[in-house]
């Protein structure tokens, strides 16, 4: 039988996956009051930041296939959070835009996610937060 000290330590990858899992669960809890999926919340965020965009542009920002972006937009449109409208620069094209309700939901989701993240990272001091931010930015690039 292994003593507790004889067990192998958790690897960096395992620790990272564990934190990522916690953040995913936390994000799902934050989204629950608005009844939107993580991909729908991301789409609302893109539209909040960039304004009305074509579906292809939205799929590029979300880094998903155009077909998947269509499904996300269909669900958001069904819930009254986005609308499709003609592109004034090209009558053959369609833009996806937030509705007033979509803008409200997007603002609520952003606030809830920010509060959840603040609570999660509160256990780190300012220096650790800065180091973690720098490290994660380096890994993402």
C-alpha cells in the first residue's frame, strides 16, 4: 500500500485541466439565469463588441464552422436575442444583430461572469494574478 507521500504529484497538465473544469462549471452556473449556452453567450459577446456582423464574420470570431454559427444564431433568434437584417452595403447579404433584449442579456451575462471570475481568482494576490495572466497570454499566442 502506498503512503500518501508516495503517490505521484499531480502534473501541470492535470492541474490545468482541473482548473479549466472548475471554470467551465462556474461559467455554466453564471449562464443559468439567462438560459443561454456557452456558445450562445460567446456569440452575444461578439455582437456586443463588434456590432452587427455577417454570419461568416461571426463564425470566424467564434472559431466555429459556419453551419455551427447558423445553429447558434437560429437558437438566439428563436429566443428573441438576435435578429437577421439586410446588410445596407450589400442587399444580398444578411447581418446578425442584437435585439434590445439580447443586449440586456449580454450585459447580464458579462456581469455575472465577471463576478464569478473575481470570486474564483480572489484567492490569488495581485502579483500571482499578474503572473498567471502573463503566463496564460504567452500560452495562448
